[in-house]
């Protein structure tokens, strides 16, 4: 038995709660995962996992063994990272989950600079706004926008972005240009709804002490910022979105900003990661780079 591999496999099964998920994340056959767990239990002389056709639970001995061996795995990673530092730069793969427009417009275009700085790091980007179980899906960190409620995850603030309200010149020529948020009640809006809850995210406007919240109706509602931009460019209505999303289209004259004197509070972005997972040096430098990147947003 390869005991170190068996320990790593056992840790992955505990964290994912599934033999199948553990096998997929480790790129191993499920039969190999099962065999290694059986051999580890035989070697230790204790039952680590209780398995039925419907449920997998960790025994008391399994919990103790996981806690002790997990420390060892982290120490081994520290040792590996120490040698990597001695030989140069951090290395290895990082699994990141990130929203669509944040990925395509902010992070991916700047990645050549990151890879020039850290050529031995590989990124596995999951582009979505869906809720992610970081532990079971073995995701190192997620980048999310919006106010944070009570969190079970560790959080680091990345920065904040401004809002922009705009439409195509053709749309405004047909329907007129709003001069006040109340005017939006008579316009078609390309609304945005949460991928997690399907609830519409209202557009918020502020000028001095005056505030307005607009939940409009339109021909289309989307749950992803790139799709919202595409709908606006197709002339389907007015969008209220992140300034960086429409910056290039405004510069090309494809979209026209409106209600510029009405600005909502900037929208915060954070990176979240499991609080009990060892934060490797490669993840740490990636998060530091993200903070730098968000500081460059106009």
C-alpha cells in the first residue's frame, strides 16, 4: 500500500463526502479509491468510514485520523513550498471559481502579467455565478461581488467597482433618454436576476440624499453580466451594470451612458476561501495579485 497516497485519498473522501467526487477530483478510478481506503483501514485496524448504499459517514476514529493526518499533509505542503521558494517561485495548480464578466473583462485579459510573474502556476478557472461548495469541489477560492452576510468562509476584500446605466443610440432615439430614475418605469430594461435565488437584482440610484430603487420590466432578464451586455448591444433595452462591463462599448459609441449624475454606492468584491484549509503560497500570491488588479480598475 502507498500509505501517503491512501492518506491523501482518505482526506479527499472526507472533504468531498463521496467516493465518486474524491475519485474524480484526484483523477483516479473509483475502484482504486475504494481499494486504498480498505487497505488503510486494514493497516490501522480500525473502521474509518461507514458506508451504505445511501450514505457515507466518518467514524469517530476516522475523524481523529483525518485531523491528525491533515496536519501532516499541510506540513508536507509547507516543506514542498519551502523548497519551491528556495528554487524560485511558487508552483502548482489553483482552482478558482469566478463570475462571467469578472473573468472575461478583468481577470483573464491581465493573466499574461500574472503568468510572467509566476510561470510555474496553472489556473483552473470555473466561470459561473452559481453557489460553489469549495470543500467538496476542491476549489481553492471564489471571487464574488456584493455585500456579504454571515460567512463560514474566510474573506479578503478585493476592491469595489462603479455602476453605469446605458443603452444603444438607436434605442434612445426610439424611446427617448431618461433624465431621472423614475423615467425608467416607462422604458424596457434588461434586468439581472440572481443565479442562486432567481430574484431580480434591483437597480439603485443615488444623488445627494435622494435615493431610488428600480425593479423594472423588459423583454428579457438574464443571470450573467456578459449576456446582459449582449442584450443591451442588441437594442433590447437599458442596462444598469458594472462600469468595467460597458467601458469598451461606450468608447466605441455602441452604448451611450445615461443618468450619469445618479451614482449608486460602489459594488464590493471579495475573494472567499475555506477557513480551515491551509492557504498555500501559490493561492496567497494569486489573491495578492487580484487585489492589485482590482486597484487598477477605473
